C-alpha cells in the first residue's frame, strides 16, 4: 500500500491510532478522525439492564487465527459456570468450527441480524475481544453503547475503546479479566454507554463528515 499512500495528502480515518500511523509511516499529516457510527436507535430499543445474565460472555468474530476463537473455547472449558456465546459473521463458519471440541457451555451463532446481535448483546454481562488487531472494532463500540463490561486487547489500536469499565489485557490475564468483569456487582456500565454515545454514535459520525466537507469545500 505504500505507493498509494505517497499520493495521499488528505485523509479520513476512524481512530487516533490510525492517524498517528499514517503520519509516522507515510508522512500524511492532514488527517481527520471520524468514527464509524453505531445505530443509536438499535442501542436504545434493545437496552434493558433487567435482562442481563451475569454469567453470560459474548464474543463476536471469525474462525481466523488473529481472532483467537481457540482462546474463547479454552476459557469456556476452564469456566463451566459461564455461558459463552460465540457469534460468527457468516454461515461458512459452521463448517470450519467442526474442527474444534466445543464445550457444552458454548453456544455458537452464525450470521445474525443486527436486531439479533443487539438483543444478545443486551443480555450479556461481558463483551470480550481477543483479536490481534482491528482498524476500528465496531462490535466493541456497540458493546460499549449497550453498557457492557468490556475486555479488550492492550494493543494501541484499541486505544479509542476506553472508559471506566473497559479493561485491557493479553493472553496471560484475559481469563481473569473476563471473570472479574462478570463478577462486578453492577449489571451494566452507564459510564461505558455514555462514553460510546459521545464518541461513536451515528450522530457523531454524521457531524464529523458534515464538518469535514464544510471546511474542505468552502
């Protein structure tokens, strides 16, 4: 991609991390940060703290090495008291997941609708992302908007996912962090929800693009 970026003098990216990387690696410094906005309508319609199951952990991803579904399965194996939902973005993963020994407390879901995802997210206590890298991590921002206790990687690309109940870790301590988050006495994190609505909502995204084009085209 380097030859392409040498032709770029103005850019829009989704996070401050990507903005820093564009400047450091490609010398592109006229960069605006505009998030990919989640649907406030979905986050409001499906939000019901009374439905939260305190032992339910949600993971959304793909059966790929950098998403680490193997870690989620091992966590479930070591924590039989937890109900672990693994949601995959396509029905093709039904076949690839057959190579794993799936613990009895793991429920696999494939190609859910947005309404189904938000319903499941609402009932989950913890949202866990254990990927190696993401450019934005949309499900994490949606989980924050739904008031989930969030466990995420400590990589700098996840720096935009931050609030009172967003816990960064790694393979050495993720299991403990997930259990700690699940054991929290609160059902939801209003701090996480408030932060997400102020930073990642569709309203914020539209406002960002409106300001960008207003300044650029005047």
